[in-house]
């Protein structure tokens, strides 16, 4: 489990295809603290460390993950938001994030907000998925590239988030612009409530 509070961004140093999987090698400041089998969220996707060498670590993304996320678009030099799993005695500074990305969305607009920035994201409209809780609500939570954020101005297939300068500078939001594909994870609480409504 994660909280959506990004520790830093890691840099991709190698991308290796292995049949339908992709092995991603990355470098970050806490590589020396990692161990094999540890879970780390990468742009919001929970992946397992499979090797550590020379200041870098490697994780494997399988086809299902690649189909639902933007990890298959990564190339050497790209910045990836990373967060280690939350300790049981830690503070939940963001919201409950599973690291199970639901789908991708596309940035459609950026708007200055007197120091902060509003980003608008659009995802495919799907009534059946919405009935299962895959939607956003005003002032609710959403995870974008692993970042826990508050929803503004949601519609049936779009939402906005406001990014403060600190978040912009310390996550890969600094590289997001109109046309950028991002990972989104809808709030798990909404999915449970939607499921309960279906079984009544």
C-alpha cells in the first residue's frame, strides 16, 4: 500500500524487452537502501525489485501492466515518480493508493493559477466502468502518475488537479504537457461503494 506522496523521481537508465515483459532499470538516491522483492510504486504502478547493481535497480512490468499504464512508453533518460510502500506506523499524508493503475489519461490543458498550475486530464468514457466506481468526484481523491491529488471540476470523463510549485518541481509533473499520457488510479473507496450498490 502507498500514500501517493512521491519521494522523488528516478531516472530510467535501461529498457530491455523480454518477450511480452519489459525490464526497467532505474537510478535514484535510495537505491542502496533497497532489497530484492521490495515493492516500489513507479508512476503509481506497484512493481517488485528483481535486481540491484552498481547504484541501479531493476523491476519487471508484465503485459497486463503495460496495457493499462504508460510504462511501455518509457525510454532512457525519462523521469519516473517513485514511492516505497508505506510503513504500518506511518502517516497517511495522501490517501489509500494500491499501486494498481486502472488506466491511462491524456493531459489536454494546462492553466496558470497565479503560481500553481491547473492540469486537465481526459480518459475514455465508459458507462459500465463508471458503474463499477471508475470515476472522479469533486474534492475527492485521484492518483496521477502515483501522486495523490484532489479532484477539481470533474465531468464524466475529465477532471482537473491543481499542482503547487513544490509538487511541480519534485515530481515528473514538470514534464507533463498537453498530449502527455499519464497513469490514473481511481479512489478505492469509490469502487467499494459502487460494488456494494450492485449487490444490494
